[in-house]
């Protein structure tokens, strides 16, 4: 449930809702790196520089993400999908703009006394990346996501489910997928939080593999409208990278 490899978007939204940034516009950029074989014999490295803009007002949050992506490795590996065929008889290095993602999140329910709530998100991934280069599928994807959270003292427990309708074509047959996540975050102080989240997703093609990833993250409010986020990722399935890491910095207007 990420727009790109990195800190889960829902985690950041839940932990910093009405506390890190005031309502308004936030812009972010950063750097993400992942490496894995994705069930092939070749290691594929994917780097991404995301450009993110979001707007928050009351119980609503809107977000747009546009990454610049570089892939070096097996020709049958697509960013965000993994290996889409069993054969990988060629190696390539390519780069360009990735898929644009747009989302809207509604804080559907919150109980202040119980310190728990539920957010619902609708997301579309536009097939803007060059599919001939393997930077994307060339098709639109649509997601519906629900994320719940419960706060007990300094710890926030997190969990969510999602359903993705992946666009396919005559050359690339993809399945609809189900995702789930569970994790927790610890509020170190008023400025910083640390935590971990386990993500899982069913395979997106007959020849592909499921995704399972554990992400450890750190978030810090820097003051003056700035916020830093960093993460490290470990994959536990052929559909996921073997490992990844990254960071981004945001500014609220």
C-alpha cells in the first residue's frame, strides 16, 4: 500500500494527523532504492526520486505523486509489479518518469475517548510511465483502502486492507489483488516516532509472485514546517525486493 517503496503513506498520515503539519499544502521529495532478484537469476536495482504534493483540509487529504525511476536488471521486472514472466533472457538499464498516482483519503470515523479511528482511501495509478521501457504497465490501476488505528499510551497500533483493480492489456495479463498490513509505531517524543509495518499482497499475474515486506521507519518533525521520514525494507517473497532504503523531506505551506 505504497505509492513508491518507502514509508507507508497511511502510517505517516495517521501518526502525524493534526499534529505534524497544519491544514494546507505540503510538498516532498526524496530518494528510494531497492534491490532484488524477484524470482529471477538477475539482481534488479530500482531507484526513484519521488515528487509529492498533498493538500489537507479538515477530515480530507489529497495527494499526487510523480516519481523519476531508474531500473537496472532483468528485462521482465516492472517497477511496482515485480517479474511479469518466467523468462528473463536479457538485462537492461532504463530510466524515465514513472506512473502518476492520485489519491483522496477521508477520516471516516474517530473516537476521541477510545483513541481509535478509521481512514478510507481511493487511489488511481495512471499508466503514464513508458511501458516499452518496463517503467510501468501502461495501464491504469484503481485501489480502495481502509486503515484502522488504535492509540494506547505512546504506542499506535495500525492495520489495514485494500483491494486493487490492476489494468491489463493483450500483452500483459494482470489479476486484481488484495493487500493487508499490520504494525505499530512508538512516539519517542513530540518531535519523533519510530515503528514497523508488515505488508502483504497477493500475486498480480499467473507467472508472478505474492509480495511480503517488513518496513522499519523513522519520522521527525524538524520545525519551521519541515518533516523528515526515513525507512529500511526487507522483502520475504519473490514479488518483493530483497531489501530497500530511502528518505524524504517535506515542507508545509
